[in-house]
C-alpha cells in the first residue's frame, strides 16, 4: 500500500485521515498535542463542509451537538443593523467537539503518533502538511521566506453560558476593531479582534479580557454584556499570524492543506491563529 504521512492532527489532518481508503493507503498521523483542547469557540459549517462531514459519517452527531445558525446582521459598533444575513441552515460546532468527532471517524488502521515532528518524513509516497500556520513542513520545503509573519492584531474569543438574543447576533464593525456574537451549544459564541502589542507568546487571558473590555467600552450594550460575562477559563487570547502567498501548494510528494496552505490573513471568525 502507498504510505501517507500526515503531519498535524487538527481538523484538516483528521478529516483527510478519515477519508483515505485504508485498503489503498497506509496512513500515519503525527500530532504534537497529547489531548483534545478543553476550550473552543464555534465554527460555522457551510453546506460543502456538511457534505464532507456526511461522507465521514459524523454529520448527524455534529448536528446533535450544535446549534443551527439561522441568521444575523452586519452591524455598526453601536449595534445598528446595516445588513441582514441569512444563515442558509449553517451548523455551528465547537472546535473541540468537531475534533473529537473527526478523531472518532479515523479508521483503526491509521497509526497515530504523538510528539513534535522536527523534519519532513522522507520515505513516504505522500507527505501532507496539516501542521498549521507555523508549518514546519512548509518552511522546510519552500524555505524560511514563507514562514508565518506576526500581524499587529490580537484575537480574543470565547463562550459564555447565556444564550444570545436575536437582536444581538451578528458581526459588529468599528474603527480598527470587530466583534462577533452568535449561538453556541448551550450558550453564546463570541470573538473580538483589534490592534494590540500583547504577546505574541504566553498571553494572559484575564489581562486580554480586561483590555478588550476597555477597548469596547463605547460599543453596543450587547458587546459589553458579553465581555462582562466572559471568564478566562472559557476564553482564548492569541495574536494573529499570516503567511506570504505561494504559487502552488504542492511540490514533489508534499502538499499543503488547512492553515499550512498560505492565503490572505484571516480574521478570528475564520481561525488562523
């Protein structure tokens, strides 16, 4: 069988491992993380993503653990709706829930190896780089010029137990900042992004929340209510990184997927942290 080495056992790596035919491919997934994260904000699954989840046999389980996103609004910082947005029956799923379900869909024939990978596997039919924005594989094959670049933006995000009111759901655009409020399983999913010099490593989440509360003090009451209810143990704070573009996402027997594949810098609602 053809040997496939997947470096990175996140969403992209696990989804691929669950899709490859075990009668044709001998698959190994390398993941530095030793366990699933305990905190994770909600990811919206569009129809194409739901089709992929269905092919893995986990769409029903995702729906059981997720709210249906029916709509919201693009709003001013003060909360005034500018544009109504229909949800198109999107499904929202917490990152850690999605990782758990994807992991359950991986065939038992797939080998899982925990630990940091310091060099690109050299004896595989195919090497798949699914090791994130700081991809070791991308830097090794394409050179240090495609290493991740730090942006001046901080992303703070989390969940609170209280469900959002329909009049608060949506994304708020201010001067140099944005904020999002949406449903999560049993509560509210929220995210914020603005310029900050905090970090980039070992950011104190409590301090980041305090900075966010000051930053959004003049914004809508819905935003301020969410931030007052937010706690460090159900929140994350990270600087946003981006990567230079590449003409191709494959070279020889190596291919980049997920956040290891360079694209424009994205906002916290789309990951890439």
